């Protein structure tokens, strides 16, 4: 290797690794947020959770490596262009073609790494992830039972548990047993747990201090009490011997070809497996194509440097993967050949990259037209911030008391980086959602209007998570650039302290805190609900959900009563085969059991809407015994009809007052509300993360600034990953009852806030 090769490689490697860290973090963090907190709350060992997280890495790396290669090349060559080093090379007779050697080396290494991941690591990791998850679900079936949610995964059993103590097991249990060969029975127990013996394939449910109710077909009703009862469960549904089956993404090339041959014999579609086969080679080849594009666009004499390169790179990545997914979906609809669909992005971008490179060679010393257009466009976008805040000669453009010339200078740099981070991070979220749902649109199962509507409803949720990370990155980069360019030293020499320099950034952080709070309390819940509704329409889940809601059979009322019914017809406003169970306050015994063949929801003569039960019976259980009465008509005190067609309330869809009211309602009937209280406290704690991140980033940016903005971005991603990890861990500890809800919600802010205070107080001002 020549000195020039080593120098160019050093310029490429760091932004490439940084991009790898950023893209991997963005691709894997939604999965971590979704499953890590749930696993921690179930008591899954940390080693198992970390192993499961590691199995998710190949899935992210398979997409992140090509994207990181392009971004690394554009950032590195953009710096060489802005620093006029490319001009110096050309003056010494070194053409752009000479840079092919280090660029090709990096691209080939990326090609090999991606090829290995997609051919070997990804199928094995996906299958390992499925097996670990399968093992957790089997060995911790007890932890799958959530409080106040009907659990029907045990064969012919429906389980309802009011409380799940942190010490394990269940409390206040209701269970309906409909196993064949015996009369249907209902169990009520003070406590219980499940025993799983995997070697002997034995699953047993142990109930203590309870009663058993059996209504015989001859009209007899038996009630028996027990100190302990063991109910055997069919183990085949708990841990099938075959284990989880492999999907197409878990298969090797040989397994995919065998699947294709099998489907050919049955005359079934084979486009899906063929697409996976071609993708295992086309995505690694994208490293070579994107490497050529990165060299052609990056090796120009632009002065706008890394920020413009960042915008160009994100735009190319978005177009590449959008084209790949769209073409793949066209192939699934048999509109174009499968091989062409998967290789189309490489063909298009390969031809474009070759044309740009040849044109770049012909225009040595000048910028190619496409690169110039892209550069000019990105520069105009970024210049909007500087042009609107640039001080004019004479009176101040922004007559804000603390916003002087220096404040405006700092805020111009800050807002440019902040806007780029928001656009880039939100764009990656949109790209992920587009790739996930475009399949249904291109198959004709949904419309583009629905997909666009879904993306628009995702905007508040995207901003809710993107804004804190953008504030952190913008602060780190801004302070880092001031430090690297020695501007911070000059300002300190003029008597301006670090605290004064950071004032506009802190004020902006407080402003974003307010924006996040407004999003959370006004737009977030409704937009999330609408996004879920539109997504269900696109994926065809809306009808299935409606069927599930109308035929879920078991439902618990807000006062703790339990309803069991055969069917619900919203058009006739009727429940058929309804059984109503009423309990004492401690749910230690059934005090009333009512059955009616039909219950109709209607208004009486005074306009009061109530349920009217027809043809049935009622049994009342007292210390003196059991009383029985037949019914022709009876007014039933039950939830209104809307309750039977609505979903279980989700804290994610509520603002603070709504969630607080929901928690109060649960407490009023003696139900456990720990998880809801943690979510409630989080709604107060989370918006302050932007202020804390700003206070951390200011002194941290001073220490990393000498190494440049890229180090600041890398440090920011690590800090963001650490914060979200702490958020999941403490949330799980709170939900499990190991911490108080307030402490669980505020602990990440307290820890990172204490670190921020320490860094601020010890920084050289």
C-alpha cells in the first residue's frame, strides 16, 4: 500500500464504522424496546437476553453494511473535497481513477462481510433467535400469563389471573376447564402456579385454597372446596417436540432450493423463496455498486463538505431500498421476472455510477453535473437556516434579549445539524415502514393512499423518538466543531464562559422538551391509534381483529365481573349464551352465577339503556347454601354494548389525564396497576430527556471535539443507546414490582442527569 492509499483508507474507515453503528442502532433499537423490557420483567436471565440481542445483529448488519459503505465514502471524500485535498492531488497528477484502489478494497471487504452474513450468519442467527424465544415461552409459560388478561394457550383451559406477584406464581385465579371427557368446570383459587418438566414432558397446574363448580347436564350443580388441586395439561401445545419451523429467511441456499422444488411439485408459488435466494447475492453486490457511486459523487471539488454528503447519502439509500422492495413486490405479483426485480436496483445504480465515474474522469478539476445538482440542492436546504438567522448590517435580525451575534452564530450551526438529523432519522423510519408495508400495496391488497396515510400518522411517533437523539447529536457536533476549529478557545479568551455559550442550546433543549410534551399530550395517542387502524386495513388485520373482538367469548368488566358468551352480534345488539360471574371483593368466592340464552341491549320506557336477559337461570352462593331460580326476563347490570366491541385500553394511546383516570378506575376495583403507574410516571419523565441530553452533550462535546464532528456523532449514538437501554431495564424492574413506579420511570433521568451535572461542574469553562 502506498501512503496515499493508507491516508484515504483512514479517512473512509472511521465514518464507515460510525455509519455502521448508527444504522445498526436505528434498525435494532425498536426490537430491543419491544422485547427486552418484557423479558426482563419475566425474570429471564441477562445472559439469555444478551444472547437473544446478539442474534438480532446479523439482520441489522445485512442492511447496515452497504448503507454505511456509501455514507463512509461520501463523508470521507466530501471532507477531502471541502479541504481542497483533491485539488492538491490533481495538481500533483493524481486522477480520480487512482482512488479506485483504496475504495475498491473497502468495497470488496464490505461485499465479503455482507455475503457471509446473508449466506451463513443471518439464517443461523434468525433460527437461533426463534429457538431462544421458543424456549423462553415454553420454560416460562407461567410468566406468559399477564394479570387481568384471559390466557387460552393451555389446551381446553381459559385462565384469568387478577394478580401476578413479583415472587412468582399467581393470585386470585379464575379458570374454566372444558377438556373433553368430563363436565365443564369452573375453578376459583387463592393462588397457584404451573410446573413444567421438559425432560419428562409434563405440564401441571397447581391450585391452592379454592373451589370447583360443575353444572351438570341434568341440572345438578356441584360445589366442592380443596386445599390443593393438580390439573394436568397436554404438553404438546406447550412445547411441541418438533420445535419452531424455519421460515424462508432462516433457510440456507440448499434449503431454499429444496423448498422451491417441493412447491413446484405442488404447483404453488415460488417467487418468495427465489427472491430470498437472489437477495443473498444482490445485496452484497450492492456494496460494489454503491462504492462506485460514492467515489463518483464524493470525489468532486465541492466546498459544502460532509453535511451535504450526508444528505446525498441518505437520499441514495432511501431510493435504493425503496426500489429493491418495490421491484420485489412486483415479482411476487408475477408482473416482472424474479431475478430482474431483485437485481434491478444494482443494474440501475451500477449504470448510473459508471456514467458518473466516467464523466468525473472527463471533467477532472470540475464537478460533474449530477453531483453539482445534488450538492446545490442540499446546500440550499441547509442554507435556509443560516439565511433566516444571519445578522444584517445595522439592527439585529432577531430582536431576542439573549440572542446576540454570537448566539446566532452558534444556533446557525446547531440548527443545520439538528435539521439534518431529524430528516435523516425520520427518513429511515419512513423507509422501514415503507419496506414493511409496500408488499400489500403492490399485491393490490391496499392502496397507495392508505400507505401514505399510515406514514403521515407515524410522524408524531417518529418525532417523539427522533427529537431527543437529534438534540443530542446536534449539541455534540456543534460544540465539537467549535472546539476543533479553536473557536471555543478564542471565545474563552474573550471572557465568554462555556456556560454562556451553552445558554441558547439549553434554551432550545427546553423548547424541544415542550414540543415533546405537546406531542405526547395531544397528537401522539390519536395518531398512534389511527396509524394502527390504517396498518390493520393495509395488512388485512382489521377484519380479523373485528372478528376477534366480536367473538372473544371471555371479557372482564371494570368492576371485576367476568362475562362468558357464545357470540356477540352488534347489529341486533345481542349476546347469546351469556354467563355472568360475580365475585366477592377479594375474588375468593363466586357470589352469583347467572346464565341467559340471550341478552339484548335496549332502552326501557324511561330511555335508560340496559341489558335484558331472556330465558335462563341464576344461582346465588351464600354461607347458608346455594339458591336457584329460573328466569324468563331479568335486567342485568353490565357494561354498555360499546364495551364488548372495544379493545383493551393501551397506555401508549392515552395522554396523562386519560391514563391517570384509567389507573384510578383499576384501583377502585382492587386491581393491580403497577405497569400502568410506571407508564404514567414515564409521561412526566421522558420529555425532560432533551434537556438532560443537552447538558451531557455540552461538556462531552468539549472533550471529543478535538477529534471532529464524527466522533461526536459516534459518542451521541452510544449515549442514546445507553439511555434507551436504561429506560427498558428500569421500566421492566418497575413493572415487576422491584422498584416503585416513580423511581422506575425517573431513574434513567436521575442517572444521566447526575452525570450531566458532574460533567458540567468539572468542565473547564
